[in-house]
């Protein structure tokens, strides 16, 4: 049966998916790495004797930007988001590893992004000095209607090319960046902090950032998982202006 004879259910999504798949990350990883330079190897029991001292050390490392102790950990996330999010995401190269689903090797599913009602639609101001404001109900209706129609046409064209025997890697050229993709992304706490400093907007940040909302949604979910794994490190990150060491 050809792809055109087997239509797939068309799905529109406004949310992204972020799942922590596996991790080896804790505040003690930072302490082990930092204290080896002055105290040699230490046991976990030794490090847990003085929690306030440990908290103070992590804060000192963050404040004075001694970054390497924050690299001795690992987190792997499964992320499902629109392709345009991944194109921004992969600007982050140091301390990151990626594997994304391939449109060369599998038929891509018809799952597409539409902005939710909380997503601000209108940009006001000039480049470098602008803000986003709420759209009108009519604008939200138009955006969803136009995107939906465009997605349907693009995916129908994709299916037609596949049905004609065109290779998947060629047929995918008709698909828009609003198509959902998925990937595994692995990082350490230091590389994640660099990401969060740029891709999230936060009241405690010393350096302002203006991320696109969709990648910020991914960042917020990743940060929630990281904060659970490394609460002292996360607290120090916030306390020191959300600037990566």
C-alpha cells in the first residue's frame, strides 16, 4: 500500500515534550571535582558532614566563575518540538550531543505546531528594541487557520511525492519548519546553564535575554528537571544572576 493510500492522522500541537531519559547528576559531583584540587579524593560521607560548607563552596564556584567542576555530570533529555526550535537549539555546541530523527530514513509523521492562546503574536518596536504583545482573537483564528491549511497542503505534497516513488530525503523538502521533530540531547550542568542564560527570560538574570517563546518552553522544562537533580547548584545559579560559570 502506498503512503497516499494510507492517510495518517493529522495532529496540531501547541506544547513541547521534554523528558529526562537518564542522568548522572548531583550536587556532590560538583563537590568531588572542586575539592580534589585541595583535599584529594574524598568520600561522600566526608562531603556530607558540613552541608552549609558544601552549599557555600558551590556558591563560591558559581560566583567567581570556576566552571569546570560543573561539567562532571550528565543529563540526557528526549525532546519533541517544532523543527525551527531545533535549528536554534543546535547553535549550542559546546558540551552538547544531539541525535535527531531522520527524514531520510523514516516517513515523517503529520504533527505540526500552532501557537497556543498564551503565545504572544504581535511584535512591536524595532530590531534590538522590541516587545511582543497579545494578539487579537481574530489574529489567533487567522494564524491557526492559515497554518492548518498550509500544513495540510505541504503534507499532501509530501505524500504525493512518496507515492510516486520519490526518495524520502527528497520528498521532505516540501515540509515546513513547523513540523515536529524529536531528538535526544545530552549535556552537563555547565552547558545547560549557558543554554538557560540565553534561552529563558528570568527576573533574576543579570544579563537580559529575549528568547523565542517556543525554545523557552523547552528550556523551562529542562530547568525543572535539572533543579530537582542539583538543587544547590540551581539555587547558586539563580543567586548569582543566572550567568553560567
